[in-house]
C-alpha cells in the first residue's frame, strides 16, 4: 500500500475510535520511550510556532470563529 494511502487509512481508523477505547490505547503508550522523528522542515515549523506563541501573536477561539465565518460567508 502506498504510504499516503496507509496514512489515511490509519487516520480513518484512529478517528473512528471512541471514548474509553482511545483512553486505553493512549494509556498503553510510554511517551518517555517514544521517539518521534521529524524532518528539518517540520523542526523549523515547530521553532516558528514556538516563536509566534512566545511573542503572543495568537488568536482566541471566539475571534478565530468570527474571522472564519466572515471568510467563509464573504
């Protein structure tokens, strides 16, 4: 199976998990021993995001919803 198809299939399955099942699955993951590999581009994106947050250049949920509504509805 192509990598993107596998990724989407896995995401579909994860999204379909509800309530207690997901809590049980997450509870079985040892975050301290989990290694997450990211690309250089992903690292740079994380650094940029941290900088945006540090500078306080964020938007609250209510304002975001208003802006989104204006954008979607013209």
